[in-house]
């Protein structure tokens, strides 16, 4: 069987800093594979370990998106594909369109993605790809059972679990509790550099139904959290007493 | 020029209807609160639409989406507001492709400006906020707490039957998540545990502290997702619950951005951690640098 995993080459939000005006410094910002996508890659590899499967990793971005694809290849994917574009010009509707067209070009039984990206966390691209491709979507899976021609999944919603089945081809988004992603060894990273990565300009995937970007980001500002940071150090007993006193004064606990 | 509001979560449905009314008045149209199940308990002051079906829709994500998008495609609304639950995000995304509209994600403070729907959302794990816009018609998912509910009695109920629906995925069953039900989003005090706890049994003292203060128990992602010491409904953060209690006590939580994203709107944040440099102290109103295994018993002693 053939499995596609969609991975996002994301801004590393933990390293992202702001300039004096509170705007994010996106130029030369640190990037990484979106954290939750590692679970999608891991799940594909686990499927490959039990069934005969080939794994294609698809990402979207400039030359540096290769870094994220290589990471997935080091984990155990077989082949990579980068849709070349400026991702800041594409909203989720357009991003999902090009991923869907690349997915169709490849053809797969199973497409995996994560529930959302660690930088913007819209949770939209996965279900949108399924819709563009006209294939079933199973969201928030924490368990995937791959059968001959179909899958059975346990999905996690806020207050309940749902169990659903769908025939191939199907797109599944996974939650991070599904597995523990593996770490890669230096040897795997070196071997991954021999695995093929294909580049496709996004224009080559553009059909007459390609959408215009609808959602525009007008402004981005640092969120400030004005907290007082009053610290109680020293003896735990004394610190605990002072804390309770302070919380009573704040009227957040009952006297 | 109608504005549709939908959430399978009744509380959220009532909240986002307030947003729908605001946008409808800016657009000069009407707001409709759409439901697929029992509407008896919905207390909104406005128009209700009930989509009925010969199939059991409740719990079936695919059929919920099919019914809602079928209705929305016929009604051609200007704006569709959907509660930002997991199911809601899925519906908004699939709808967006079906009607080729933009989908704003997790937005608050919505306004119509020059034919565009404009809203504010957080990005980069809550570190930044972004102003985003999409031309009308468009879709937006709205998080809990973005609007205050204005409860009342529905002014009209329109029933529309949605028969002969088909789905691409086969729904097998709905299962309850865990036996305990914690309504963490409604709690005014939350005591939360992180990796600083050495074993599951040690959470007993945290629970005791929560009980003493009349609060709920929360946790960071590793405890629910990786270790499984607490159910996923306790998980607070970017991929878990967003909470806004009066008091949030983070015990043994280092304070990863993803966790902090879920507690930003808290009134008072307290951090207890033995690592003086833990990032959680940067966002805390009060902090105790110390071993939780000493601090919690001390707190319990002074509260007794």
C-alpha cells in the first residue's frame, strides 16, 4: 500500500522573538517540522512495519522546507516531495488545494496528517485536503487499524470517543497521544540524504479550480502577559503561608 | 444576508449566537442558530433552525457535516460561525472547500469592515496575536469564551428535514470517554499537575489540594497524553482545553508555550516549581520556588 504524510515546515514558535515594535521577526526565524506532524510520520512508519507500504512525505514551502522533509525521511519515510511556493501567500484553503493535487498526482491508499500545526494551529488543512480530493476524512484518530481495503479508527472528541470506518483512499488526522515519535540517529540522518526529494513548482499543480487566498493576515503583535511575578523563596512552610495570605487578599480563595 | 451559527456544544452555541447577532446587525441581515438535535434546552433570544433527519445524526461526524453543509449551501449565508470544537473545526474546513470560502480560525472580536469579516486570533502558541480578515461570504470558528451568552426564549423555530443523506465514513459507535466528568472549563479554581510529579499516586495530594480549595484538577500534556495518569479532559493547553479560572495553580509544570496558551485569560496564576528558571514563573503572579513534595503538604497544613 501507499501512504502519504503531509508535514508542515513551521516556524519554531519557542524561538520566535519580537522586534522593538512587538512584531515577530520572521526573517531568518528558526524553523522545524511542526511538532504534531512527527506523530503522523511515526504512525506511517508503524504501518509500514506491519504491512508492505511505501511512504511519501509531502511538504510545501521554499528551499528550506527540504529540512523538514529530510527529517521525516530520516525517521523512515521513503521519498519526499516539496511543493515550491511562498507559503505566506497561501491561506489554508489554497495550501490544502495544492497538497490535494499533489496527493492526487501521487495516488495513495492512506493520507496522514496531524490535528493541527504547532505554529498556527488552525486544524483546517487536513479536512480541507480530503474535501478537495473528494475522499473520506477521519479526524482526531488515536488508534488506526489498517485492514485489507479500509481502516477503522478510534477518534477523540472533547467529551466522547467515536469509532468510524472508511474505505481507501482515506485521509486521517491523528492526535499526539496516538504514539511516541522516534528519535533519529546520525546514521539515519546520513542515509536519509540519499533518499529522493522531488521539487514541484506549485504552478504545475494549478488547475482551473484553484482557489484564491481568502484569509489575509493584516497585523501580528506580541501578546503581553502582565503578571506580577511575586516570588516566595526559602522555607516551604513559610512560603506556603505567605502564598495563602496573598490569595486571600486577592479574593480568589475563601478565607 | 443571513448569519448562521452552529455548535454541537449547547453552551458554545448560545455564546456564538451573540456574535451572530452582532455581525447580522452590521450586515443588515438575520441571525439563525442551527441545530441538529434536541432544541428544547437551547436558550437563545432569536431564530432557531432545526435540521431533522431519518438517520441518527448525533455522534456521527460525517452526517453532521453533510446535514449542516446541505442546509448552508441552500441558504447561502454571508457568514457562518462555528464553535471551535474538534468537530466544529472539521465542519468549518470541509464547508470552506464546498462553498470556496475563506475560513478564519479561532477568532474573537469579529467585525465587518469594507465587506470583510475581521477578527483577532492568537498564533505561535499564544505568543503573538494576529488580526485576520476574509471577504464575505466566509466561515469562522469561534473559541469558547469569545462571546457572552444572552439567554432568552427562541422567537421562532423552523424545522427542515434532511433525508436521504449519505456519508463517506461509516460511523460505528460513540463511546464515553472516562467515567469521571470534569468540567474544567467552568471551574473557577484549577490546580494543575505537570512532569514534576514522580508517580501517578502522588497526584492524590494534588487532588486533596483541589478538593480543599473547591477546585478542579488539570494537567499539562505529558500527563494525559504520554503518561496517561489523567484523562484527556484534564489536559490544558493548545491542544487541550482553554481555561479562564480566577485561580490557576501550576504545580510541577515547567511552562511550555503550548501549555501557557491555554491559561492566558486566567485572573491569578500561581506557579510551584523547584526550578527557579522554569518559564512558568515568567507568566505567574505568584511563585514558590520549592519542591512540590514539601510545598503541597505545607499548603494543606495552612489551609486546614
